[in-house]
C-alpha cells in the first residue's frame, strides 16, 4: 500500500468513527498495581528521608553553628529566612484569594458574544480534526461562532485532516494554509486579521474542549466591561498513556485551579494559556502590531505569544480573568526530551515577559490597586534571581554534605508537595493526587537546570517541540 492510499484509508475510517468523547477522555482509571508499587517506593523514600533528618538533627545544628559565625554563613541564614517568610506569606496570600474565587456562570444565549475561534496547526495530524470537531460540537449558538483554522506549513498530513473537517463542517469552518512554516504567532496574527467576532478565542490544535467550555470561557466579558482576556482551565489529554502526563495532570490542576484562580481575584492572571484563551477584540487590536513585531535583545520573538499578549492587555489597564469551568484537554509530552524542551520554551518566555511587565507594573497603569499584581511579579522574579545562587549552593552541599542535602531535600518534598496533593485529592481523586510526590522528585533531580539554562539562553529562538522525527 502506498503512503497516499494509506492516508486515504485512515481518513475514510476516521470519517465513520464517532466524534471524540470528552467524558471518556477525562475519565480517571483506578490505580494499577504498577501505580501502587511506584507510590509505595516513593513514600518509603520520602518518609525514610524525613526520619534521617530527625536522626541527623545534631549534625544540622553543628553545621548551623559553624556557618553562622562567618559573614557568608550569616548572609545565607538571613536570606533563607527572608525567602522562607516571603514564600509562606505569598502562599497565605494566594490561599486567601483562592477561597474567595468563584467562576462566572454562563450567561444566556442572547447575551453571548459573537466569537472567532482561531486554531493554528503545525504537524498535528489527525488531532487537529478532533480539535475542530470538539469546537463545532460546543453548546454555543451556531450563528455566533466563526471557526478559523490555519495550517502553518505543516510537513505531514495536517492539511488533509483540516480539509476533511471542512467537508464535514461546511461553512462553520474556514481553513487557510500558510505557504511555509512561519511560526504560531504568524498563524494567530492571520486569524486575528480575518476574525469578525467581538471576542477572539485561541485553541491549540492538540486540544479538546468540553461542550460548555466556550460559553463559560467568554461569559466574564459580559459581566465585566474591563475584562480584556480570560484564561481557560487546562488539563492533560493523554494522562493515561505515560507517567509524565499523569504527573503533570495533577501539577496542572494545582497551577490553574489554585494559582490562577487566586490571580484572577486580582484581575491579573499572568498568562492566558495557548491551549485555551479568549481576548476582547478591542484589546487585541490595540496591541496587535506591537505583539506581532515584538523583539527581545534585537531579535524577533517567535515564542511566548500567550504570555506576551497577556502582558500587553494588562498594560492597557484591563483585567485578565480565569474560568475554572472552561475546561480544555491538551496533549503533553510523554518523553523526557520533549518535556524539557517545552519547559525551556516556557521559562525563556517567562524571563522575557518578566522584564516587559516590570516596565509597566510599577507605573500607574490601571485604576485599581496595583499591589497584588506587583506581588505576583515579585514572586516570579525571585525564582529567576535566585536560580543560579540556589544551583551553586545545591552543588556545594551535594559535594560537602551529601547525606544532609539528600535527606533534607526529600523531606522538604514530602512536606511541601502535600499542599497540591491535598488540593487535588479534595477536588478530584485521592489516588491520583499521589502523583505530585513523584513529580516533585522527578523535577527536583532531573529538571532543576531548566531555569538557569533558560536564563542563559533567553534570547534564543525556536519552538523546539514541533518538528517531525528525523528519518534514519
């Protein structure tokens, strides 16, 4: 069978298959024996480390007495106490805001705005077809939705799947093809230019939305005239396929439903995710050309388009909200190499946009209180500023005090990971919540280098994770 005929067979079989089931994709299987084994080993390790810390308490005291008598030792102690106090205060602040958060309920069909949904796609294959069908299956007045999908010069069969979706959805969908790959920002820019809706919604081409997601996502615009953007609630689509997605599914729940919900109370969600976000048309047009031609250190920016757009809308004095009831499932890398590439891209964007935000966050950029957003930005900067000092200290302690370092690090993971674990257990599933302990171990010992590396390479371009596998 030829490659083209094989593709035709796949397209024909997919045409008769049912539309993607959100409830099936979102279901959580019971823990397997392998999961139980992993969790048991993890807790033996962490609890053992905690007992070791207790047993080595005299050694910790001796080290403390030795170091506190030197200038650098006293400086380290004071800085550590200060950072710990800030972090505890910050978490308390976030917790207080989270308690006050409630998503905006969906408005009636008559009040819902006209939407332009933009789906950029590159080397996505069949998944873009599923994405477009999930959008078309939304419980939203059909005459109020314009769906635009743009193939950004894909090298696989993405365009064929988009054509198939067009044949099935008819005038509800408009598809376009870039002559060559120019990057996600260019594809979105074309979609913004073509859009006729009052609200622009951007959805990644590897994401599936719930039937009520669109109406929930855009409802804040109708109750808050100053709302310029809304972030969706991102969960993991492939969380049953591999260990990394399962760990990140718990991490995402805490990051979005705890952290972003608190930020939403301040009207200052720092990043509207590429997987699902909505923007007031006026807010986008006010900054569109600056966003499209954004540079960093003299180079055109081709990553971090979501955080950049969020920054530019915040700068206009508008609110950026989060809707926990606007759920999207998105694909997450299943292999370590693809995961760290994704994290590098995110961290490079954070470094760049922290700098951009710092230029307006301490000005009179909006009428409401600016203290909360400034605290959020300061927390972002602490991670960046202390990335190198902490890494150097970590390496020193590993060499000089390996047992003390490893035991105290593992004990800290046991304590601090319990916060997101309890949150997930209360909101979703107790068994699945245990993955956060595994993720903390995984991140601490295999991804600790991401932020320092991203800082050193912040000016580099490149998406990193969308290329097709090279033929051998």
